[in-house]
């Protein structure tokens, strides 16, 4: 019997075609498997990312905060060094800002310090208007007034009187000024200084908003977007007992002015220069009164006053104010009217220094 050739060929073709279809199906199945595996991996990675994202964000915020804190530390160190340096000297410093920017804080604080320089009279000054000052001399020894500003000097003599003298001037007192009262021998018997303090602000972007560090007058004041203000360092006001008779009150102010614009950059090259130091008080003084007003936030000034008056409050609560020596409220208990000192009859030596620092790029 002769085999059917066509039938045999047809069978081979069907077998080959079936094998071809099976191979194609396997290829499609493998591709689908890979796609499903990739989809599963992506899904798992997405879930892991969603789970870890808050922790990653917190880590980045903490890193940025640490960098800003390090910048503040370095700036404070350089400013302290330059503040004690002679006029015209300074340092060059480079900062890597990354997620932070540096800005000036203009007129962040307003300080007023007044004291009599002699024991035989008590002088009271009153601001009548922008261009006039009222002068009251308890023992009628005042004979002359002078006003010194950053660029001008003015003086006026007047006769002795038991009433208030109104001295009119033509100065624009939009910056710091020093008012000095003299007696008939041209000796200073009273001095009042008003000085606006500027500083620096470091702004850092974080997930919840902005974090700021204010470096103002030797103090460090921080604020997170969703939290209260925190004061880690305070202005330097020191009251201490001397080894000899008497007490000393030392007030150190540091003003930071920015010359030109700091701009926005990932890297700052800064010249930190000294403009000299003003010393309006240095020696025995009487009837001291000083006040400070912060413009950063309403809560800053009360916290400063509470720190400076803490010992007074403790002695008041324990009923020992009759033997208390230290900083005390001038009138109202909160210190809003100013702060004075109690020395129990011992002499007071007042030292006030104002460091002037200029920063420029």
C-alpha cells in the first residue's frame, strides 16, 4: 500500500502551526507576567514611599533647621569678635545658605536709657513734640541742653527756673540720639540716649511653612510657622555686686546695619566690619531708668521684662523687698514703664556700650 503523501504533509504542517501558536502564547504569557510583576513592584514601592514620605520630609526639615542653626552660630561668633574690634576692622566670612536666605531686620528694638550723672539734682525729660523737649530740674541746676545725632549737633542755653523749660530744635530724630543736660559750669548732670537696634533674620523653608531665626542685640529669637516664639538668648543686662562698695549695672547693645542689599544666593561672601563703639555712660550714676520695645512680636518685650525682673518678683512674693538689691520696675509692676535699680543706698556704677557692626557683600 502506497502512503498518502498529501495527508502526511498536511499533518506536519498542522503540527508545526500548533507548535508556533504555543510558542507565541508562551511569549505573550511571559510578557504579561513581567508587566504584572513590574506593576506589583511599582505598587509596593508607591506604598513604601507613601509610608516613608513623612519621615523623609521630617528628616529634610531637621537637616535644613540644623544648617540654619549652624549659620546662626557662625554669624554670632563673627559679630561678637567684630563688635569688640576697633573702628574700620573686621572679617570676611563665607556662608553656604542652601535652603535658607539672609535678611536684615530693621528697627527690631527701640532702647531708651537715662540717668542723672550727679547726686545734687534730678532731671526729668519729656518729649513734647518731634521738635521740642521739656526739661525739669528739681534743684534748678540745669543751664544747657545738647542733642547729638549720627550727623548733627545742637545745643541751647537757658536760665534757671523752677518750672519746665521747653527747648525747641530743628533736628530730625529718626535714628539714634543722645540728649545731655549741663549745669552752670558746663558739667554734664544728666544724659538720655535713644537707640534703634537692627539685626539679622535667617529664613528657612520647611514642609509646614517657614522657620526664622532672628539675631538681634545679642539675643536669638526663633519662630516656627505653627508654634510660639522661643527666646534662647537674651540681651546683655547685668547687675552685680562689686568687691568694693557699690553695684554695677552693665548694658551691652549691638546694632547690625546692612550696607546695600544681601540679595538671594546659595552662597554669601560677607564683609563684617566694625563701625566703632559708643559709650554714653561710664561711671557713677543716679536714678537709672531704661526701657526696651521689641517690634518682632508683642510677646517679646514682656518676656524680656519678666527675665530681668525675676529676682524682684521672688523677693516681692517672699516679703523681702526691704533688703532687695537689683533690677526693679520703674512704676507699673510689669516693667512696661521701664526698669530701674534698687541699691539700698549704695553707689551705682553704670556702664553702657553700644557696638556698631556693618555687614555688606
